[in-house]
């Protein structure tokens, strides 16, 4: 049937779309106008700019809030006190954990004045704590500390804490040597003036000049160990050659060492500073009595043996000498100062270790043999090989050691001492026709004499 003329023809765009199953959906119609696009972009841009700004403001506020809370947490009541009061609290309690509690407290308490006072308080060997005549001068020297004499146990703990601090250095201790002697001289002079025989007889003198004169002429740093058979005198001997000069004074050292820090004995490496500190501490070890407990607190055997081992490996005979003497002294003290017949011993591996130290082997082996001659391992293959090679090179020490290792089992069986405290026993030390100096490189000396000379020449 032909189409009717009365039917309205609609534009194709106005027709209702028919969905056909199986065909894809049309994508969403994009924005038709550029203005709309710009408007939306502008809206999105404003929105995107606004959000970060808002977040930054929020974050900044939170950060400041957290910092404020952190600051309030870190600022303790103690830290809010005046610096002078914090210092005084530490000076009164001497609690070394106080500066470790916070960086702020560490900064407040890390001053040269505090370091100086701690060294003086822990190392000064007060010859007369009960003397009140010189109290004013003593207290003025210790300021800002209030000087109160400490007993041995208190000083031992304080000294150990000081020695384990990195600020305890050669420079600081050397800067206080004269102060130590001035403190003791004040005590000694006070006692001398108070003695009945000297009342009214002690003339005036230039005090600072007297200290300088004593240091120059008497070299008080010379002595590092008092006579073992005599206790310290509480009445120092003072006599006057001139009104401004003391020519005799107590042999009691103004400096007393009551502890050795393990960190110093370990070496690794043995720097010049560590060697100096070792010599200084050994020089001023106080021996007030033959007290095994004192030596047990002074240093442990394990710490010394570890130091001996490190001295061998680092090829340092001078350190080895100090440590061997210290080890032997501790051994004798802990055994209540035994008489002859109890030899000092070392592990046999130390001798083998020493033979590996190339051109340093002979000086180290000489010290080890002088210290523990019965500890040489006569059947060790490596040490025997080194000895034969040394002998074949024409070295006198190698030739002597080869003969000594052959005879050692017989010497041990006889119980002969050979050496005692570094010095040979003329009746038992076999030299096989050589002079002692040719074999051991020096004249016979005890550890005491050798260490004394080493301290004078350094």
C-alpha cells in the first residue's frame, strides 16, 4: 500500500533508538561545548589546588603539635632547672648516668671545670684527710666541687667511671700534675707545722716556687711503686734547706691509681696515648698493704692476658713489659705475696705467636722467656722450626734457645726458677758459655728497674 500523504516524516535524529541485543553500548557522550570543558577544568583546578593547601595546613598544624608534644616530653623537670643547679646536683651525687640521660644534660655537664674536678677527686691520694688546718686551701682548689674525702671503695668506683670516659686524656691529666702535688704539699706542711717538734720552727716560704723546685730536683714522677715491706707513713718527713725549699718530703705519691680500665688494656691499636696512659697508671698504683682484695679489684687476669696477646700481635715490646710486670704483681698479691718456688706462667701459644712476628720475634721472645721461662713449649713444631732457622742464620739468641729447649724438661723436673721478676738467677740460668747481654740484649735487670728506667727516659 502506498504511503499516505498525511503521515508526518520526523528527522532521523529524533527517532527513538532501538537497542539491539549483542551490540556494544555507546560510550558516554563527551562534553559538547568547549566552554563547558573550560569551566569543568577550571573547577577541577580550583578544587585540586584547594585540597593540597588545606592538607598542607592540616599537616603543618599536626607537625607543630607533635613537635610541641615531643618538646614537652623531652623537657623534664630536671632539664628545666637553671644550669648552675643542674651542675650542683651532679657534683653532689656524682652519678655518671645523669649526663647520659639526655643530650641536653650531657651538654650542660660536659665542661672542662667538671672534668678537672672529677680527675682531682678520684685520683688525689689525700695524705691526711682528717687535717683541718689546710681545709680552706684544699676546698678552694676543688671548687666548684665541695671536697669530701672518699674512702677507698668510693674512690675506686669513681675512678673506674672516670677512666672509662673518652675525655680522660693525657693532656688533661698532665695539666693537673702540679695541682696534685700542691694539694699534698699543703697537707704535708700542715702536718709538719702541727708536729710538736716543728711548732714555731717552720719558716715562711714561696709556696709556688717550692713546688717547682721539688718537681725539678726530686722528679717525684720517678717513683711508681713504694717499698712493699713498709707501709705508708702518716707523718711525712719535712726539713728545710732554705726558707723557700723543702728538701725532704713524704714518699707517698700524691696520685693513687685504684683501677685499670679494660678498654685501655685491649689496645687495638696501642696508640702513643694509650701507651702513655698505661705507663702513668702503672706508675701510680697504690700499694698500701698486701691486700689480695685490692689487687682483685684493680684489674682482672683475663683483661691483662688479652692485653699481652694484643701487645704481641701489635709487636710492641714496651707495652708487653708493662703488662707482664702488672700481671706478675697481681698474681703475687692475690696469692698473698708468695716466696720463691711459685713461678709465673704464660700460655705456650704466646711463644709460638711471638715467633711469627718476623724481625720483632727475638725482642718479644726475650721478654716472654724472662717472664715465664718454664712455660716455653719445648716440643712445639713451629717454635722448634723457627729456633733452628734462627740458629742457622747465626743468631746467638736462636742458638741459645735451641739448647735451652733441649734442657727444659730437666730444668722443670728439678724445679729450678731460672728467672725471677725478669732477673736471671745466676745459679740456675743456663747461658751455655755466652754472656747474658749477648743473649738477651741488655744487662740483667728486674722488672722494677727496667720499668723505672723506661719511665725516666720517656
